[in-house]
C-alpha cells in the first residue's frame, strides 16, 4: 500500500504548479497593477492624431464615441478594445488596443457607413 504522505505531498506540488501557471499567464496584470482593459481605456483617452486639415485631426477628449467593442478571453488573457468615434468635423476614426499597443486610423465615410450600420 502506498504511503499516504507521498500522495498528499504530490497533490500539494500539483496545486502549486497550477498556481504558478496561473500567475505566469496573468503576469502583465500583476506587473502593472492594472488590467488590459484599464490600460486600453487609458490609451484611448490620451489618443490623438494631428493633421493640418482639422477634418482629419482626432482627439479622444473631444470625440463622440459611436461604438465601443470589448473583445476578450480571460482563459488565455487576450483582450482587444475597439472604439469607433467621430471627431467634431464629422469624420470617423477607429482606435484599437490590446492593453499594450494601440493604433488609430481614419475611416472614409463610405467605410464607416458599412462598418457602423
């Protein structure tokens, strides 16, 4: 008959490994002290695109959010925030962030109508 203490220590070891794996998978949350959603939202609020023509300039503080899409999977910690917004001149922009990298792009009126219908 196997020794019960060996079984208990093996079970403890397995649970510790599972815990270490969970911490490693979510390390970016622990390192920054914030979630990808918090980072992406902060990135959006500070997003801007400068242009000589005010129609193609963007500042998130003055833009109207038309649609906000949060797409995430907590099991493998992927996350993407997509914000469609309109500047005061009526031009549309799309902002995307995964909590680390972000981008902003102008959308033509035709494309915005298709995407935002």
